[in-house]
C-alpha cells in the first residue's frame, strides 16, 4: 500500500473514532412519555421523564411503572446483578431515563440500564418504599419507621398483608388498637380496607422472634 492509501485508511479510522466519541456525549432525543407509550418511536433510543408509581423485580432486572399526565409506561431496568441489585428509588420519585423503545406482549416499554436513570425530585425524609425493595434487604429497614406502598391482600381484624403488584412478595402488617381507630391526617381505619386496594402503610418495621419473621407495626394507613 502506497503512502496515499495508508493516509486514507488512517484518516478514515480517525474519522470513525471522532464520530463515536461525539455520539457518546450526545444525549438521545427527549420524547414525552405519552408519545413513547403509543409506539411511533419503536426501536429508537430516547429520553423521557415520569413519576414512579410501581416497582417489581425479575431474575434479570427491575420493572418500573412511570406515570405521565395521562399515561403509564413500563420501564425494564437491566442489571448485571439483578437479585442483589437495589435501585435507590421510591414511590413518587420523578426521574429522567434513557432507553430503547420495544414492543413486549402487545405493549410498548422502555429498556434501560440503571446507570441512565437520573433522579429529578429532591431527597425527602418521608420517602415511600416498595414491598420488593424491603423484601430483598429487610435488615436495612429493621427498627426504622418507614412508609411502604403496595396492594392489600388478606385483611383480618388485627392483621393484613401488603404485597407487590405481581404478588411475588408479601409483608405482614400488624394493626394496633390505636391504628385501627385513627382517621386523622387522612388515615383510613382498617375496617374500610378491601383486598386489592393500593395503599401506603406507615409503621415501624421489626423482627418478631415469636413468629420468626419481619412485620410492620402499623401507625397510619392511606390510599394512593
């Protein structure tokens, strides 16, 4: 190969490298969540913003539900260590996320990497956790006053169960006399709770040695 040919190859490779470097710093186009959900961007790499309303886990990652003004969008967050990974996100957090739009089981979703999630809402002391997050690492919540969002399962007089959307995880909630009667600050009494209600339970998370399990000692209860 003569000198001219070598120069052409070198400049071609250099050009490819420069374009690749530029592309790595250019953010994908922003698309409103409502527009992503109807599918015109299938296969495209995009950015969108929404509020987290649900959280569940799989063997390969985490599944978030983002809500916009009138639409919900599933976001599958891939993880290299899904069973031990813990996304530091809460119910009601507003996030920006980058991912690729795909059609899954007849519904459009966004497939993203956890490193592309940017939390837009400020940290707050009244953060609401999801049942799967607590189920994976209960020791991190032991002894703390926490708020948990989930779906009511079996409801009894002194006890009810709080689960995730897919009923994969379940938390026992112990209802004291004061909590059953309390209706201040928007709290609802246990007598009004029905199976399937989406609720936020606030209480102290403790290990019960008699039953050999963790449980939430209820302080207050409200609907989402």
